[in-house]
C-alpha cells in the first residue's frame, strides 16, 4: 500500500510528518524566495530538493523548509480527539488547558545539526511527491545510517 506520510522518532517523540500535496506549491515558492538566481535556475522545486538530498547537495534551507511545510500531522485518533476537544471547549467545558502545542523542529535541528535530519527530509519529500510503501513510512534513523 502506498502512503504519503512518514512516521519517525524526532526529538525523542514519535511523530507523523506529511507534506500535503496541496502545500507543495507553497513550499516551492518559499524555496525560490530569497534564493540566488543560479539556485532558482538549478531547480527550486520540491523534486529538485529531493534530488539534492539524495545526492548530498542539500542546503540548510532545504531541511528547514521541508520540516516547516511538512510539520507534524496528527494521527487519525489525535485528529478525532482534537475535534472533540474543540467541541467541548465551544460548549463551555474546561479541558485544563490541554491545547495542542505547535510543533517546532528548530531546537532539535539546531542541537543535532541539519545533517542528522537530511535522510528524513528526503523521505518526507519522496512520500509527498511519489508516495512510498507503508513499510518505508516507518522511518528509523539508526536503520537508515546502517544501510548507508
């Protein structure tokens, strides 16, 4: 079965990353924004970024933008709970402030270095652009390093 998301342990927590296909154009616009003209001509596209990851020619911006646009997507159960929690808040119930917090990958990237997340970013882009087999969707950085 083909899927378009990746589940990975990121900063000690299991997370689901999905670059939704309708957001790919926005990612590509962000990749072109502020880029040098020769980089744009070389290919400021999600596909070109995926190829750069594969060939080892990625940039720090490639990593940061991929995670910014893929973010962390909730599992189906978490999404259902978020909808129920929102309905409960609208009905006046106090949930003790248990609102979901926005995912910020930058502290982990800055701590561990961009290269630690290059293979995951490539897998996220490949899942979004082409789909990946569900057995590839469970990303294990240790397994990836051993295979390299």
